[in-house]
C-alpha cells in the first residue's frame, strides 16, 4: 500500500495552550474528514510550531482525539523573518490506495495565505 503525505496548517491568535490544542484538533479532524482515514491508517504525524508558540506540544491534540497508537513528533519552525506568526503545521503520513492527486491538503485560519492555490 502506498504511503502518502497530507499537509495542513492553521493559526492561533496568541500562544495559549487551549487555543493551540483546539486549533490543532480542528485541523486534524478536518484533514481526517476530507481524506476519509482512520487512525489505524496513519504511519506517523509530524507537527511544527513557529517559535512564538511554546505553551504546549501540538501533538498532544492528537492524543486528546484518542490517536494513541500513532507515532507523533513535534518540531520548532525556523525563525524566518516575515513568516506567518502563531502557525501550526502538520504532515500526516497516510497508508492509502488513494492517488496522490486526490489527497486534500487543508489550510485554516490565516494559514490559508500559505497555499492560495488550494
């Protein structure tokens, strides 16, 4: 079965644990619905957060959704001048027969500006 990547990103208005977890859960749920997968289909998930977000690991949101067997890893984005602030990015590695051109990448909030083509 092929391994596919699903990209997503979202933003929060400020560094607040509850806002980060809620926004990350919303993004994960939207990615799941759009791509019709179950947690057992996931190989792993990588999370990044901009340096201005440090109140909580975004990966904790997946655990709160019950995704307890999925390998998760958090990273800090590099501090690029002028980059979108308060941004959480996700890369899901999905085992699926779905062709690459049918994968739906999800960008929410201010992160929509990162991929206007979607």
